[in-house]
């Protein structure tokens, strides 16, 4: 996890489930094949109903036709982000598409855990209803060490909730590196 | 302590734990399937080496069940990856496609094969692994990375959850099923109402339930965000488990002074046949409120609503009648498929009743519950409106984003299939 993450915002609503993040029909591609895994980026958020894709206006595709990487870097979500299945393909697909962090009001626990233990993306929580304030395309700067989000387009700043117990796993680079650094696993 | 706290304390080598504690626990069983097994095995080899062996092959269960009867070449390749890994690791508990050992839906096959036992810790690479909490064990879903960690070490860290208690009292009305109860719970607390928590189901109604009914309750705790579901084991539990395994197990019970996040009481006589409307499992309505809604399709199957008791229930309603809409029947496992052909309602087998009603019957697998490849049996490929005994109705869950899914009990699905519109099963029992 980088100390500073900058880039454009992609805004979604409440209860973004894993079928919307990566529809089940696409869970068949190899995750460790450099070419094949691009499909996960290509189809990331392809299950989101288009009118709810890229709020507040909607109808904004996360991935442009023919691409597998997104022009957006930080996802802003509402409550219960990542609910549904245990598919690790969900945070993985976002990482492949170029997402570095998600900032949501709350998470479903398996998505949150997968994001941390695989160190795919940084899942920050916030008490601010950012979905109502940040607009898709806004220029953001996230300081992951201080947990401060700056909206450079709107000139606003928000203090996010601390990552808490899981921060050391995320900063280690995932559960395997964490276990090696703490002596549980041999190097 | 609660049952969940006691199991986690024992498996972390402690005398006690409290909610919020992060503990490393020993894993009794790890389950994976064709969607997440290949990724899990890939990470296992990346981290532990190409020649690494799993921590304990007796404790690993591999059940292909998601994308089985499809021409999708990537899906077929995933089955081959499972097959190769099972051979390389000499796995005793691999249930291969195309053989007599093939089972179908993992969460129903696990109990059938004696892999769900009181007091144990079960992790699975599937969110509905929580189904096994019905047996008085700690069971929850994890991702590929965590599963790969377990494969190499037999351990995983967990945060001890608080427990929410759900007390159901009263005799179940004839027209009601466990599915109605869990839809009522999710409708009351919401799709994030139990996030990070254990959901304990108890009361005289639960005491009188079969294992399959308890599995239906625990199966859908994930739809309320729950970490695990749990039912205290009793004679029903131990009779079921002992008939299927010789392995020793230990039963845990809630202490009288156990602390709960909250307690929720239900009188089941007051619960109506219930649906979850599109597109969320907490979008609750009484069947009577949406009766008459036009349907294109009915679907009975999955880990939630594809057990033998679910099909017997549907057959009771469909006996001697014909369906008005396309009705898909998918027995969760090959064992359920066998029972459909032998068990009877009145003078006819369940299978005969479905065939005479004009249902379409598919092979055992997860099938259209989660959409899957485009040639999946029962998949909603267009803007169909479907009533289903499955567990999720998110946008596009069963296929097309244009489709709409109502979740309901097998009684309600069967009654609605006969009328072609959403119909209360009460009129079939009164």
C-alpha cells in the first residue's frame, strides 16, 4: 500500500455485491496468467446497473469499451460494500483494473478480509456520506498513513476511520508476508 | 461464553476468548470447489513451493459443483485443475465430475458425507459455508488467499464475533418453512444487520426442526452479513452426524451467563409466507402483499432450497396439478436426485409428480442460482421474472441484469408455478 494514492474517483451506491463487482460468468479465467487475468479488469463492475454506474449522474462505464484498465483509481462506496459471495476475484478484479483504494461507509466482512489478506486494495471506512459529496471524475488524494482524503476538485478534506488491527497485515503486503515477518512462516 | 466463543477458544488453545479478540485457530476441515479451488491451489504453490504438500489431506474436501454441465472451456479447464491437484496430492476426499463419486452442491454434500460435525472449525471458499453452523460448528466462508494459507499451515486468524440470538417459539404452521423464517429475519435486520457477528438460532421451533430446516436458517446468515450461523447441537444433530461418520466430536452449548449483542424473538404463528422482492434479500414482503405478480419462471434448487425436504414440500403442493410457467428443478446433490426417484408423496414418487406437472429437471449442481456460463440450465438470459428457492436476488445474480428474482420457500415457489403468478401456499393447505 502506497503512502499517497492519487487519482480520479468512481462513485457507487449502497450494497454493491460481488456479482456486480465481477459477475459469476467471468470467474473462470486464470488469476495468475498475465494475459488471461486482464479479463478480470475488463469485466470489473460490469454487473452494476448502468444507471447506477458512476454517481451522481450514472451511465458512466467503469471500463471503456475494449480496455481492461480503468481511468479511475479510487472507488467511493456506500454501506455494505462487497456483500455476497466469498470470491476473491472481486478485490482482485478491482486491482487488475487499476483501483488502489476503496472508501466506503461499511464493508461486508469477506470482501474486506480478502482485500486485506491478499493486499489487493486498501479498504478504508468513513463515517462521512461521501457518496453524496464526491462526484465521479473528481481528483482525489488519499494519505494512507494519516487516513486523510483530499478532494482536490472540490477543495474538501475528510478524516477517514483508522484501519485498526489489520493495518499491519496490509502494510506487510498480505497474510503470507505478515506471517513471515512475525516468524509464523519460514522465509 | 457462547457456542461460537467456546469453539474458537478451544481451537486457539485458550480457556476463554471475548468478542473482538484476534486469534489464530486450528482448522478441522477446509472445503473448496471448482470456482475457487484453482486460484487457491495456485497461491498455495506460489507461497509454499511447486512440490509442497497440503497440511493434512484427510482434512481437505474438494467438491466441484458450480460450473459442471457447460461447454465453457475455461470452466471445464478448472475442473481439470482440481483433478490434477487431487491426483498429485493423493486426496482422499475429491468428488470428481463424471464418476460415481460426483456429488453436486458442496454445502449439501458436506453433511451427507459426514464432514460437518459439532464443535469443529470448517472454512470453505464459498460464502454459504455458513450452512454447516446448523451442526453446532464454527463454519464460514473465506477467499483463495486465506484458503491457500490454511492449505499450507492448517491455521487462520479470525476475529471473535459477537453473537446475536434469534429465538423462534411456537409450532410451525403447515404452510410455513424455515426459508420464510430466515427471510423474515433478514427483512427485519437488513442485509448488513449481522455484519461481523454470529447468528444463534434457538427456541422451541428450532428444537423441533430437522437438520435440513436448520441448514436453511444458517445458509442465509451471510445474506444478513453474518460471519457464521449456529444451532446448539441436540439429539437430532448427533443422530444425523453419527449415521454418517465415526469421527469423534464435542458438543458445545451457550452458558447461561453468555453475553449477546442482541436478542430477537419471533412467534412463528405470526410469520406469513414471505418473499424477498428484487433486488435484495432484505426487500421483504408477505406473499399476500405481492400475490398476483406475473411470473415467467420458477426455480427450485441450490444449497438453500434444493435439499430433499425442499422437493418433497414442492411435490406436496404440485401433486396432480400442472405448472403454468417454465419450472426448473435442480436437486442439489446426486443423493437428492436419487431420493427424488424413490421417495413418494401419497402414491407417486416426487419425480413422477414433477414430470406430470410439466417441470424441467436438471443435473445436480449450483446451476442457475448464480447465473454461471450462458448455457447453464435454468439461467435467466433475458428480462424474465423468476420466483426461486435460492438465496440471492442481487441485480444479475441468476443471469441477465434485466431479470428480476423473488426469493421464496419451496412451498411458495411451487404454488406460484401452478398459477403463473405469485401465490400463497396457504390456499393449498386450508
